[in-house]
C-alpha cells in the first residue's frame, strides 16, 4: 500500500520537476532579446567567431530540442556550461551549494529555536504583555523585506544567517503560537491541567503530540522560505552560494544555469515538503 | 486593539492622501537635481536632505510612496482576479480540470516566490523607460502572485458548490452558468477581499526586494525599493540616520496593512 503511494508521490514529484525546468527554459527562450548578444558587436571578433556564436545560440532556439538535450545530458551528469561564468554548471553548483546549505541551515535552526521557544513561552505563561511583545516583534520582522534585513546585517556587522532567521522567524512564530494556543484549549488538555499535571508534563505529553503533524508540514515550508531568503541575502552580503548564483544567472540570462537552478530549487523544495508529508503520515499511522 | 486599528487606519488614510496630493506637497520634482547640495543633511529647504545626485529625498519619498502604494493594490487586483478565475473554474468544474489547474498551481508554489519573481523579471529587458519598468514590475507581481490565492478560492468554491442552497438551486432548474454568475460570486466575496488585502503587503515587500536587487523600478523614478537601495552605501547606523525614514515608513504602512489583514481574515 505505502509502496504504491510512495511511487505515485515520486511520479508526481518528477512531473513537477520536469515541468518546472521546461517552464524556465520556455520563459528564457521567449524573453525579448534572447538572440541578441552584445559581444557579437565587438569589432575585434572575426566573422567566423560571430557565426560560431550565432550557431551556439541557434541550438537553443528550439525549446523542446534544447530541453530534451538538457535532460538527456543531465541524466548522464552533464549539466552544460554557464554562458556568463564560462564554467561547468555542475562545478558551479558543487562549489556553491555548501555555502547556501550552511547559511540556510543556520538561519533555519536559529529561527526555529527562537520561534518555538517564544511560542511555547507565550502559550504556557498566557501573559498578555509577553504575547503583545512577541506579536509586535514578529509583526515588525514580517514588515521588513528580506533584502533590507540582509543590508542591516552588513551595517550591524552581524552574521548573515541572522537575516535568514529574521525572515523565517515571524512566519514560524505566528503559526506555532496559534497551534499551541489551539492545543491548550482542547478539552483533554484542560482536563489534564484541571487534574493538576505540571506545565511541562502537559506540554510534552498532551500539547506537543497534538501539534506535531502540522509542525512537520511547517518544517517543509520553512525550507522553501529559507531558500527564497537566500537570494537577496547572498547577493547583497557577497556570499558565493546558490542564491547569488541564481541572481547572477538571472541578470545574465544564462539559460543552462537558470534551467538547472530552477530544477535544483524545485527538487529541494519538493524533497523538503515530501519528507515533512511522509513524517506527518508516519505520525498519523502511529497514532492509529 | 480597536485603538491600534484606528491608528493603522489613520496611517493608511494619511499615506493615501499623501499619494493623491504628492504633486502639491512635494517641494521639488523627483528628478530635479540640486547640484550645489549633493548628500546634504536635513534642512529647511530639504526636509530629509538630498541623495548622492542632489535630489530632494523628501520629494522622492513622496513620489516613491505613490508608486508603491498605488500599484501594489493594482497588482493585488490582477492576482485576485486571476485566482478567482483559475480557482473558480477548478472548484466549480472539478474532475480533470481541477486536477490540471491545481497541478499548475502546485508548480508555481513549488518554487520560492522571490526566486520565481527574480527569474521572470530578469527575462524582461532591464534597460527600459521608468514608466515601462513600473508597469512591468507590478504586472509581473500580479501575474505570478495568484497561485496561493487560487488554492483558497478553489477550496471555497468547491465548498459552496456542495452546499445546501446550491443543491436546492440546481434542483429548481437553474442553469450552471446562472449558478456560477449569480450565486457563487456573492458568497465568494469575503474570501476574495481577504486575498486582495493579503496580497498588498506581500507585493509591496516583493517590489522592495526587487528594487534593492536592481530589478525593480528604473531610475530616476523612485519607489520604496529603489529608495531602500541607498542603504547599500551605509557603513553604520549612526551614519545619516534620516536615510532610514523610507524603511520606517515602509514598516509603518505594511504593519498597518497587517492589522487590517487580521480583521479581513477573521471576517472571511
């Protein structure tokens, strides 16, 4: 039963990934000025070189042809060469992925610790002043663009992961607080408290298990949020990661790099969401 | 809480009035250069000083507010209408149509919003006139920001379609088109309003992100994004603190929208 479900899930994931890549390739191809390259106007280039450059672009004119070739090569591990950075895409991604993983990982960890800690404290103490303070704090972060947070970390000379944490924290906090508050109002929790169970015991044994499934779903979404925040933060803080690469590829209209990055980001997002879904389903099965 | 809502409402009304009367309030045009006073500190002539090119920062802030505040609701309207169309058809027709529409929606949602926005924005020419860049930026926000709302609308339309009054209307012999045109929209209105309000602050922040990355509204036309880009040259918080005014205004306006948003969500 679960094997067929997993197979269906994987098939859907692959379809979304392939379609995502095709969408990116189509968008780049249809973009105005796709065939125009400033370097072709360089008077120092010979007619043969210009012709070779045009022939290289001509190979990318047919979207279906380009994408089929891209997928075929990708299956063999060849992701092509970046047109702007003149390096193999695979090498670029391999070099830059660790920086993004570190940045996003540290940001996610900090955001989860802060959001979960504050949400638990607010829900357990039920202090109105604390609730107001945390709500105002998370609301303030919610109103600042990720790029500004990146700039502020530079001005304050603080680590860049704090900008990622500040982007994710308000969304996590609001959701966690609402979940915990709802759980604390459930009849079995009220009964447990009325029977005199300690606050910690009520939290660990009765409140958190009820919130676990939506929290797993939130964990999947938070990965996508962190990836999105990495683009402005890395671009502005000068961190050589995937986010900065995506920005450079977008500015340079680098087709092979853009398509690969779109596929990569879609894979990471879907993998995170699917993992959280499966963990959530496993919890439900265990609950049964 | 009511006092906070009144304050938020006052902020939004004040900002809207400032947008409408920008031409009367602003002491100078957004592109006028005072070459004798580049990077000047606040003074009687220049309330917020001038930028590196000698342009009056207060005037640019007012014009930037007008660009961001008038066009973000326009983009929100486009995205809400698209969400109503896609979500409405998916929820009402159901079956394969729903599956296809939701697959497309999932595809849009599977990529981080900012990533999608940057990729698509960069596909369009960057060297365009300021007016075109404004239209392109906010049109993109509207055309790409419908996916999350479409999911909510589809679920709501499906719920309305299965409701008792719809069954009774169908049993009375009312045609499908009449049901779709006369009975669903009034019940869908609260959800659409909520989605519209939710989208406005999201689009304001997205434009700011694009502007800071150099992919937003083109110079010399100001927007909150391009005004915040000036923070890039800062070295410390004490260095020209008046340059943070656009950021404070952005936070104030977006948080005012958030306060209204919570009310709309409750009503929806």
